[in-house]
C-alpha cells in the first residue's frame, strides 16, 4: 500500500481458519476480556480484526506505535482514538466482510453482505419515499432494501447516533454526501462531506494481511 493516504476505504475478507496468537497483542486488557466472552469464531474474528485494522493502519497515519493506540466509544457507541480525535474513522462488518474508512473529517460507513433480509423492517424504520422505492418492483426489493439500509446506517454513524435514529430522516435528502457501492458480494455506503474521488480503496484478504503483519512484527 505504497499510495496509502488518510482518506481510505479498507475491506477485509475473513476465513474460517484458526486465529494467530500474535494478533492478540493488538488488544487492550478490556478488549481481551470482551473477546473471551464471545462464543463463535466469526464473532471473535469480526471483533479482533476490526481492532487490528484500526490500530495497524491508524498507527501508520499517526506515526505512532500501534500498541499504544486506545479505542474508546462515545455514548451511542461511535468509536474514536483517545488522544487522536482529529483522525476520524468508521467501522462496519457483515458476515465475513469487515469495512473500515479513515478520514480527516467526520465520516460514517456501513457494509452489508448480499443475502435475503426481512423487508418488513422497512415499514418500521424507513420513510414513505424509501418504502416506495423499495417495493415498487418486487424483483429488486431486497437489493434496494440493502441499499437504503446501508445509507441510513452510514448517516447515523456519521452523526454518532443510535439505531433508534433510523426513522428520523430520508436518505433521498442526503444524496449529495452519500457514496454508494455495489460489489458482487456486498453493498457499501459512506456518508461524508468529502468528494468520492478523494478516497483510495483497498480490498484485503485475511491470509495475505496476517502474513504482512507477522513479517512487520519480525522486522520490529
């Protein structure tokens, strides 16, 4: 990642392989306690790799030791680096995909793997305009539901609000600052004041990424 820059979107695909022990060093004591309470391998990996990604790439941007970075949360769960509030980031995961974005401005991201969802949720959390967009063509209803859902989640993460805020706005009023990307296996949305072409995009896989971290640790 020689062209690494602060405004960057990173996705990581995780597998069912065993967790490498040296990665635990990236967790604080409280994070290790939270990690130990998790039962499924998938949930453990979602939690672990999100912290590893944040601290590994965050340390490059801040030029600090990754093991000194401490992640805290605001009252509604929005994470941030203690002592480095000027580096903004947002995190999301869905099944075996983790998404992370760094920025020099406030930002929110959400990612959802393409799979069948309960569309009845739209009637509870979505505006009439959003519902009309979803249900006007049944063959695209699930795809459009995921599009609206990711856009709404990205916006509330930008604001630092909880999921209860989902039905307080309509995404069609936010389109100037919403970036939407549909890939083969997932849908991703970002809310930010920056331009889309300001961002670099990096798609990683677990095997190559873990190998890279291990090699870096050896050099250190």
